[in-house]
C-alpha cells in the first residue's frame, strides 16, 4: 500500500469514529510518525498530504527536518534529554513529552518565544512509560507558569499495548478528564485545548474518547503487520 492509500483509509476511519462520537473530523490532526522509515518515505508522506510529522529521536528528527523543512509541522514525540533541547528548539512546532521541571526550565531558557508543549501523562501506570502520574499533573502545570516560554497546549499519553477495548477507553477517558480539569482552571499559560492520544492500533477509540492529535506510524508509512 502507498502512503496515499493508507492515508485515505485512515481518513475514512476518522470520519466513522467522528460520526459515532458526534465530532467534526476537521478537529482531528494526523501526525505521521516517521521514526521507522527513511527520509524518502517521509517525503512521500508529505507529498501524499500529511501535514504534520512526528519523530522520537534526535537524529531522525534532524535529518528529516533538514530535508522537508517547513513543508510540515514538526512534533517531537519522544523522550527529550535536557542537554539536547538547544539542538532542536528552534526547529520544532510542538513537544509532546514535557514531563519534568528541569526540562521545562531548559526549554524556557533556550528560546525566546513560547513553545507549544503537551504534558505527557503515564495514565496506565506502566513502569516502562514516561510521564507524570495523573495526580501530579495539575500541580506540575501550575508551576509551569514560572516559565514564560512554555505554553501548555494539551496532554499526551501512550496507551498500553493491549487488545482490551475497555482498558484503552479508560486510559483515554482519564486523560480527557484531566484535560478538562486543567481547562477549567483558566490558566493563561495553559489553555490546554488538545489531547494527543491514539496510535496505529487504537486511534479510532482515542477519537471516540476525545483525541485531537493522533500519532500514526506503522499504519500510515509502514511497515505494518496484521
Ligand atoms: C512510535 C510512536 C507512535 C506511533 O506508533 P505506531 O503504533 O506505529 O502508530 C506514536 N507515538 C509515540 C510516542 C511513538 O513513539
């Protein structure tokens, strides 16, 4: 399958999920995750109409960003080491993995304009996953008002690799509820309109539960094994 064919399929599934949930497909942003694939494949994705790309490693990000530049919006979705912040901060549009104060401090220091950040939450509680515990999210975001170059645009999570739809739904619902709590605070530095959740195997469920940004790798640019 070409990327264009995959994209068409994903867009159809988005429309279905939105129908089910009474949502507008326009409110869903597809982030093409190119971490497994070559620069050529990432270029193909852009030519097929993918407007947002995501990378989780510094090297992959830098090489693809150099080639593709501002033909795409750039999302950094992986763990970000503080000492690497300066290498990418002026090349990215969104960071999805803000999960600690030291990182916020470094981002704040290395740029002179607000950076759109998602705060990563470890909803499932798996030890292998990064992110804040749900109960720490509110106090963490409150503290971020001390860093004028951090703008909290949303929350991000990775669901566990399970088939059980109820487990997935619970994870997504918990993140949605946390987001609503933050929005209710009305904090100027944290408007928090977005939810980054849902990947190749669970994006329809994530959309039904309120996702605004879905991060799709294997189903979009391959390789994908059923
Ligand atoms: C790899 C990755 C994805 C995409 O995973 P697929 O299952 O291939 O769609 C999404 N988000 C993050 C943070 C990732 O590391």
